[in-house]
């Protein structure tokens, strides 16, 4: 049995359904992320886990025990709040030791655990500072230490990196991964930043409008999204209107892309001939080149370069297919002099392997 | 480069002029109506009283007429323990009033601060509504409320009679003075407290609860320490006026209850001893400054608001 079971939980505010019949199970030691656009219900779930909100229906079981009658202060659950919510009148040490003090832990043990927690977040030298004397990243680490110090069963993180600048955010991501691995505490992380979710999580639940769309490992979520929303929300993707010509023919399916022709795609369970939907393919799976380079691929078409965006590590080409659809292709700039292989207006070939991409039922 | 420089000096001269234009009139007002009278008061405390009130002349050639400067009033103040006692008593009354105001105002301020935004303004308005009527009228109203014929006195004395105790007089007692002081000064405690409490981030209480703090601990460990600046300014706004207050003890305290305020008033309007009245006023000012200094030192914990 999973450590945390969310069973058919529903939460409504008036007519608005913030969370609708959500079920999730989270294992001990897992780094689990709730990912979705704002208003998708992820924060409401977090508040219900912390105890600040209660489900209208359904159950939340922690270690098999229903949490409905346990107020926030009695739950073995800590939260790292979005804006840190550090106590401004307490020093770093007093902030971090606060949960220990509330739990009436003997002073000697308090000192030891405080020291450990400060070391974990590299803030030992800031113990006597007040929150207003700290940088954003340091405040963030104080909030983390305060969350971890009393060894909760569950640590909830509400967009904790949202207020940091990009560079710092990347550093904190690495720190968070290491920290979670070292302490072994189950993390439930809430974010709308898909890059962050992919980098940090063991598993991700993608949410939309109060419902869970897909729960999977980051790589599965990226390579095999279950529907158009997930495909579109995670990373960049080309979506082409398509219908199934012939389902499950050997190692691939035959799709018809409107105005373009037949395309081979990886097999997919439950497809019926004639089914309508989208063919989804990531920009980095689309090859772009002169005709000879691409023609060996089973799926290849001619196109015109419409626009390119030089991003440093990669160059993104937008090409127009003969049917008028615009496709994004991505070329890594690993070799020198490759930043700009094609000009706007060039006729090129684009193609992709027959085992790339995925068909999404509409 | 040169024209730029002169432009710069010109603009800084303009800002300096603007600054003086803005701060000049209030500074002038303070100089004329605060500094000057204070200086007059200090000078008056070293002079002799005039024969029929007022002050004796500084210079006089008439034999037998007291003139010049003297330390007599200060010697007089320290030679009789009764003046120190009046000071102490006034301090105690001011302290008690401040504490009672704090105890009454805190829950009220907290209630207003945590009410929905729409009803807050109305509640604040109700707190300051008593200011709409005259202060003396309101204090006289307490004479009626506390009088022997009032329901309050009758009820208390009826209960006392049940236990065979002698009836009490509420009016013209230290109790009545305290009631009047608290009643008049309560809004001065509520408003700064409310202003402070209203600014508290509710997220901090969530965070404290998340860390395992129950309602009681959330109050004592978060709300209360964070409201310290509000408490200190409220305390100053109550303590200092109560220390010098004479009207309330005059009306509700009867003849036996003399505080510094009454003593000073008596020097100017009764015995007509202006020098001694000035001395008492200076001692009071020094005492208030000492208290303010102490409060400022205590309030230095507020540095985390920087």
C-alpha cells in the first residue's frame, strides 16, 4: 500500500469544481509533482494534504490513516510556502527550530537537529541573521530547512522556486534533488513550470481543470503523452491533424495527414481504422536537411523555411509543408558553423523516423 | 560639461528651496508655539511668584519686592515627599489605564483586523465615533452612570447587601477615575493596534500552524511579538495624556483624588503660584521623556521591519 492515498477526492467552491474526483497514490521516498496551469486544482490538493482545506468528498489516507479529523498542526506534514512565510521577528535558527520547539523536543536534541538542518541547506553561518537580511535563495533554503528539520512524513512544496531568478532556480533544482535523495522524505511538489517538473520529479501528475490527465515518469510523459493537452503542455510539440488509414500493420500504423499524405507511426493500442486525431511529434525528432540526407527516412516531405530562431544551444526552424502546415524542427548547434544552415525561403526536406511521434485520439 | 554642472547645482538649489518652503511653516509654527512657550516655562520656574498671581518682576528697585532668579521652587518640590507621592500615584494611574486599555483594545483590534475588508471601515468608524461629541459631556455622562441612583451602583450594592457587606460608592473614587481614563483613551490604543495587526501576513499564521503551533502558540509566538510596535505606540498615546490629565479626576475623582495634572492646574488657577506650576510641568515633561526613551529602547526589537 502506498504511503499517501488520495481517493476520489472532490473539492468544490460554490459551483466551481476545484478538484474533481482525483485519485493518486504516492510512494514513500518519492518526489512527486503536481503539474498544471494556474487554476487546475494543484494548490487545492496541496492545501488539503496540509490540512488547511478539507475534501467535500473522498479520502486522504497517510500511512493508511484517514487525515480528515487531523488539524494541520497535528499532521506529520510540513509545507514550504510559495513566498517562504518566514517569521520576520525570528532569526534563521529560531525559524528553523520552530517546529522542534512546538513539538517540545528536548533542548539537546533540538540543537542537534537544528545544526543538521542548517548544514543540509548550507546556512550554518547565517544562523543569527534575520530573514530580511537574506537573499531570495537563502530565504528559500531557510524555508526548506524549517520544513525538513522535524523529519516529517511528507514535505509539500508550493511553487517554491517561483520567486527566484532563472540561474538561481537551476541551482536550487540541483540542490533540491540532492536534498530529497539525502533525507529520503517524500516530496509533493506543485508547479506550473513543466521544465522544473521534468527535471525534479520521479513521477508527475498533469492536471487540468480539477482533473488528473496523466500520471507518469517524466520521460514517459514527454515521449508518450496520453492526449493533446498533455502533449502540448509538456515541452514543444508539432500537432498535425491526422486520421488512421490502417491500424496495427506490423510494426507501425499508417496515418493520413490531411493534404500531405501517408505517414508511418509507431503502433498504438486501441486504434481503429478511420479514427480521427492528431499526429504529435517533437521538434527535435524532425530532421531537416537537403533532400539526400532526409530521403532515406520513411516519412519525408519537402518544405520551405519560413523563420528561424537562433537560441544558442539550438536553432529552431519553422518550415511550411506543402499542405500549408507549419512544422518546427530543432537543430543542435554542437558543431561550429552550424548555427545557420538554411536561409528563409530555402526549399528543404524534413523527415522523421517511422518509430518517432505518437498518434493522439481526438 | 560646465553648463551641465551649473544646471545640476541650480536644480539642487531649487530642491533645497522647495524643501524649506514645505518644511518652513510647520517649523516656524513649532518654534513659536512650542519652543518659545517651553523656554518661557523654564524661565518662569526659576522666578518668584507675583503678589497677586503671575510672576514677580525680574528687575525691581522697590525695596521688599522679590525679584530675580531662584531655585526655591525646585527646593520646595524635593523638600516635601507629597509631590513625589502625587507623581508616583499619577504614574500608577497612567500605568493601570494603559494596561486596562491594552487588555480591552487588543481583542477588539484583532477582531477588526481579521474581519472582512468591507466591515473593517465601519468598525473603525464606530471606534472613533465618540470623538464626535464633546469630551467633557461624555465624562459627565459617566457621573450619571456611576452615580448612587444608577442601575450599576444599585445592582452592585444589592449583591453586597446579600452578603451583609457595606454598600460602596462608585462615583468620586479612584475606580471612577480609572473608568473615565480608560473610556476616554481606549480609541487611542485600538487604532495603532489595528493599523499594526491589519498589516500582518496571514500566511505566517498558516506557516506556524503547519509547523505544529496551536491557536494559543500562534498568538503568543507570532501575532503578539509582531504587534509590539503597535502596542508601544498605543501605550505612548494613552500613557502620556493620562499622566497630565486633570479634567477626569476633577469630575469623577472628587476632592480627595489629586493627580499631577490637578496639582499643576491648581498652581495656575487656584493658588496662583506660576513658578511652582512651571516647575511641576517641567518635572512632568522630564518624566514623560524618560518613559518615552525607555519605550524606544524596549521597542528596538522592531528592527526586523527594516
